[in-house]
């Protein structure tokens, strides 16, 4: 009777478990009895049947992660290149007109002494040349960087420090054009400041003294 009860209990467990467990019963001391082939399903087999799908999911996740990393690296590299282009701005492409040509065009329009010439990178693509004509009067002359033509002029008769700068530059051996010629690069800005010329070429800054046309790289 006890053996029959055990058999019945195990059979019930197998049925409740959806056939996931193998049921092995003994009808005697030496003669094991097993469930029918249709009901012999082991838990281990059931787990293994889902493992390949899990492995596929893991591989898919790993591939997605690698693809995402590659995309991120490409995006970062592109962002770095964009940042570099933004930092260089107009300095990378001053147009068809050099700073020396812009200075010549400005002086041809208004005779005087050049204090600075700078490439405007706000989108207008113009050279802004400051020409002092005496005292504190300074003319800002815009020269188109593509055509070389004067496109705008503005006069300031009360420019701060203009008189002192004009006196220093007029008595110097090195003019703005001499300072530009001393730098073997595409110059985008030249300016008299603190007793010398400051020259920019791309992302590099140079200084040129007033007594000799010899450029020294800053930094």
C-alpha cells in the first residue's frame, strides 16, 4: 500500500510539473518501472533546450554593444574634426586676397599708416584694415577677401591711444607689411600692440619687433 501511495504521489508531481521531470518508480525491489516514453522528459533537457536561444541573445547583445562603441568612436572623431575646423574658422581659408593685398587696397583708398589688418570671420569674409591719418583719427577700411575691393569705410576721430600708436609706428623700421612678410605662412592678422607687431597665421602667433623684420613664435 505504501509503495502504491508513493507511485501515485510521484505521478501527480510529474503531471503537475507539466511533464518536465522524469518519473521513475519501482514495482518491486529489483525491477524498476519507468514512465512511458512520452512522459520521460528531464529537467536538464528542458533547461538545455532554452540555452541556445539565451546564447544567441547574449551574442546579439554583445554585437549591439560593439556596434554602439564603434558608432560612438566615429561620432567622437567627427566631433573632434568639426571642433578643429570651428577653431580654425576663417583662418584656414582667407580667400583670394592676402593680407598684404588688403593693406595695399586700403592704403590706395586712404593714405596713412596701417595699425592693424584682420580677417573678419563672422561670415562677411572681409579684411578689416585700420589706417591712421594723424592724431587720433583712424579709418577702418573693409576690403572684400575675394575681389580685393573696398566695400566699406568708417572714420573714428577719437580713437583711444591712436596718436601714441601712430607715433611709434611712423618712427619704426618695420611696417605692418614688413611684419607680414617676415612670417612664412598664411597670415590672417597683424596688429601693433605693446611696442611690437603681433602676427597670427592660422593657430600660431608670432611677434615681430619694430626695429628688425624677424619673427619669433610665441609660446
